[in-house]
């Protein structure tokens, strides 16, 4: 079938809730993907950082095949021989006390909202039904009704109300706004270390450290959503490490499976997740043996193949190259590790056209918020491959 035929099938039978670039992919390896016509592209999105280990990593694939032959799903009605090992290895790697496994990033966010509210009532003593969680403007934590209810993106919210109460929205990047917003019923502060979907918005140095101190002083749980920034993307295992802090709860997903399977997790101290009792929360697929086996190998790949250090080194090199681009339409070039963005002035005509021209040159990336181009290749990328990317990006963004 031709690409046009595949696209027509999607248009005819699928809901139109995405606006992808018109390329139909059929195969991937490392940083490369191929379309149904055999054309090769460099993937500079990594499935929104889910493919940090590169497409179809052979070690993760071998684990998936081996485990799929043995046992895939038991539900949590019974135990399996992968879950405890997954808990132990993830806790030791991230210095966590407890893990609650789920499937998608949005499920992890919903889980943490429930757990922190329960902690507020049972431990902090907040009156029932009064718990409040503080979030930031321009956040992106998922697409459930509760989550879009505290989004400030009109496209995410319009037409989907009524929404879940109990959230307060403050600006991102100013710790004083957090301090002023905390009240007697505040149980948590949910924040991304770097706002990915907002356009790789990096807070000022010291922000997370200040936030941590404010939360500790006010007995408020600090929740870091590291679903996109975690697991090596920013050049550290977790982005919180750039400021030497540890959140009370951390959310991970996406690259937790290397792109092979939906896996997410809430990482916590014992106090918060300790409030949950049997029957109060769960998931049929959460913590299944196939997911756990895949995640265990995906984590080993990140560490044993030095992908985190590579993200730091190649990210610095890639960012320096992007900063050499001279174009008055470019407002800012920024990034941390291999999470990079080029922001255009609104009057530049939008980022979509640049992404389409880059696709024609063999490089896939995606616009966000109309005027921002994000570059986030798999962490396996080499210096030679970064040079290959820059050779295509620089002339397109100069034009």
C-alpha cells in the first residue's frame, strides 16, 4: 500500500484527535526510522522521550520475547516473579522507598493525586473533601478529565467540563508564587522539572531547590512529574539531580520500557504510599510480569550502555550547533541534555512549515505550541549523527 492509502484509512476510520506529519513509518532501529516507501529518517522526537534507548533495542526486544513465551499477565490477584525484582532495582536506582506500578503516564498522575489526597486526610489532618494540590501554568500531565481540568491550554480544556475541583494554578518558575499559594489545606505541589510540552521551558537555577525547601517547611508533598524529563533525557537519571534534590514523589514512564510496552510508576517515600490499603487503588495490567521484565532491562540498558552520560555530552554539542543558527525569526534556543527547543517569534509564521521541510530532508521533529520546534533524539545518538542532523537543520532554519 502507498503512504497515501494508509493516510486515507486513518482519515476515514480514525478519530481526528492528532495532526501528525504525513509520513507512514514501518520500521525503526536506533535513531533511524523508515517509511513504507523505504525512505530513511532520523527520529528527533523519540516518541516524546519514550524511545530513549533507541528504536527496537535488541536487549529489550530479547527480554520481551523471552518473557512473552513464559508469562505475560496474572493481574495483581496473584504474585509474579518479576514484580519484586522490578521494585527492588527501581528503588535502588532512584533512591526510593516504595513503587506503585501503572501503565501510562496519565495513570501515574491520577495515582499520585489519589495518594497525596489520602495522605493529606490521614496524616496531615486536612478536613475531608478539602485537600488542595498546587500546579503550574502551561503544565502538561496527561489527558484525563481531572488532569485537563487543571490545564491552562484552551485546546485541552474546551468542551470537556465540568472538571474535578481541588487544584490551584500558579506561574511556573517563581518559588515565591508557590509560597504565597500554600494554605492550610495544601497537600501537594505537582510540577515538571522542565516543562516539555510547553516548549522545553527551563526554570531559573535554584528553583527546584527553593521549592523543595518551601514544601518541607510547610509539610507539603513535592511531586515531580519526570515522565518526559526522567530516565536520562536531560543528562541525569532524573532531572531533579541537576539541583541535588529528591522529591517526595516522582513519576516516571515513557522510557521506562524503552518504547516496547506501556509502563509507568510512582516512586515514593514510605509515608505517602503507605496510606493505600488493599482494594483502594489498582490496575489489571499494572505491574504485570511482561511489563516488569521489559522495564528491568530498559533500565539496565540506560545504565550499562552509558546513555545518560551520552545524553549530557551530545546534548551540549547539539545545543551549541543549534545556537550557531542566525535567523531574526528565532527568539531563543534552549535545552538540557537531549531535550532541546528552538522558539520562533509568533510573527515568524509558525513552526509546522519548518518541521515539514525538515521531514523532506530526512529528519523528523514536531512543533509544539505553534511556534516552538523540539529536538529530542534517542540517547544512543552519536556525534557523527548529531552532525548529520545539524547539516539539515541549520540550512532549513536559516531560510
